[in-house]
């Protein structure tokens, strides 16, 4: 009778691979690094913890309801998805797979940092098209809160970078 | 913990973020350069989003939900400083306000990241990382235009002189400053102002601009206690126009 225990935390995490960032559809929530915890209680209650990338990111609520949809689709009835700032997101939490997906999508992945984000770091961007470092930041703001805009002097193309945070 | 004091603090910082966020959004489609149009629009989205998160904390403390709080209050129920409600004016004024306010804002959230009230400390840590981009943007432009042409320098100087009494109003003392400090929630407006003076002086000194004698100015206060300029109510009317057509609509 007890089918409640049939799912492991790792299994639930794998299901979430199909949930993508609605603004960057090649990036799963796992690869974005916003899933900060999955716990299953003895009574089968599933709790998924998420942390917002940006406080005002309009995509977070969509991501949350997408996670809920996946849980329901897989037959989990007793669940909660909690968004909190307890574990704080930073761009180093994007996985290697995620960084590659960003680059293939045409977005420069954020430079890795030691949690000190300064102007030198933001200005440093590698062109996702030709891999040149001869690039210039045009503005630290872009079409979404998480992107900055740059220009490549090698291939003469404008490109966007996922901002380091 | 004094909940009344905490709510007063949350309301004033949330209202500052919302109102300046709205003013920033008025640059959408009108920026002097495409990049600046996008910058002010992005900063608007950040600030409005941050106010929403702050209103959510207030909601958990028993206040109405964020939409009701944002859209259904009248001017005298807002606790923002006068500085953020002033019209955008020309770009030079918006840029000076951006620099003076966002420097204070960055320092305020840096202080609040160490607050003893955990929900606010966690959120402030997040906001601080976002506002850092706003501050960087402001510093770059002030340094550049504050030392460029006679025109850019004199326009910025004029705006700086005009803005300063309002900027000092950011730090209007709260009747709860001592309690907040004693509870470890917030170090207080005068501590913040001291840090702010140091920061803005550091940037202004790298330009041809002259910092007015701050001690000789009368700060424009009253906003923290619900007294506002004639500019706030029209802003609120415009901001809430669509919401008020059908407050129960699901967006």
C-alpha cells in the first residue's frame, strides 16, 4: 500500500531537469542552481526549496508553479514549494552543464568569481560566438534583470552576458 | 522586538523603492540613449521588485497584501522621502538623484544585511548585490559627465545644488531610531548619513563638481511622517489607475 516512499530525493531532482528558466529555455532549474533543497518526510510530504536569482525576477513565480506542475504530474499530492532567501543564489551556482547551455544559446556565461563583484569583473566577458576576449561592456543592464550587454571587437557582434552576481 | 518600530522602518524603505522605481520607469521609451533607457527601466524593475519583497515581510507582520499596500493607500499614508517623489526633470537631475539616492540605498541595505531581524537581513543581503549594479552605473556617469564639458558640468552642478536639501531628507530621523538601534535591527539614520557623506565625497572629488556645504542646508523632511510634496498624489493616481479598475482581477 505504501507507495509514498517509492520516490527518492535524487529522483525528484532528476524530474526537475525538465523545468526550464522561462526566460532562458535551454537552462534547467537544476543547472541554474535555484533548487536549494529537496526533502521527503516519513509521511511522504515533499518539500522543494528554491531561492530567487533576483528579488524582482518576474520568472520566479512561473518557475515555482512549473515545479508544482511536475510534482503533480508525477503523482505527488502532498507537497510544498518554498521560495526563500535563506540560501542565497549567486551566479557561481550555475552548473558546468548550465554554463555550456548558456553559451550554446548565445549568452556568455557569467565569469566565476570569489563573491566580490566589481566593475572589472562585470566588464570581462568572452564572446559566446567567437570566444574572443576583445570585448567591451556597453551597459550593465539588459533585456532581463540577469543580463548585461557587450560588444565583440573581433567578430563585430553585440552579445549579452548572464551577469555575475 | 518592537513591531511598530520594525514596521515603520520597513514601510519607509519599501515606499522609497516603490516610488523611485516608478519614477525610473517613466524613463522607459524616453532615455537619452538606448542603453540609458534600458538601464533606468531595469533599475525600475529591480526597485519595484525589491519593494514587493519588503511589502511581503510587512504582510507576514500582519499588514495587507503587497498589491493592496502599494496601490490602495493615499499620499499621507506613504513614508517615502520627498526626494524620490520629485518629477524626473531633465536627465541631469535624474542622474544626480540616482547617484545620491542609490549610494544611500546601497549603504542602507549593507547595514541591514547585518540586522538582528533575520527576514530583513536575508533580503537585504540579496538587495545589496543588486543595488551594487545601480551604484556602479551612477558612479560611472557622474565621474564621466562631471568632468566632461562645460555644459555637462554646469548642468550636473545645478541639479546637485537643487537636489541636496532633498537628499538630506532621506535621513530624516525616525521616532524609533533609538529602539531599532538597541534591538540591533538598524543602526539609525545618522550613522547612515555619515557613511553616505564619505561615499559621495569620494566620487564628487574625482570630478569638477563642488559639493554644497551640507551643514548650511535645511533638509527637506516630513516624508517619513506622511507629509508630502504636491507631486506624490498624481504619481500614485497614475500608478494605481489600472489596478483600481478592478482590484480583484487576477494578473
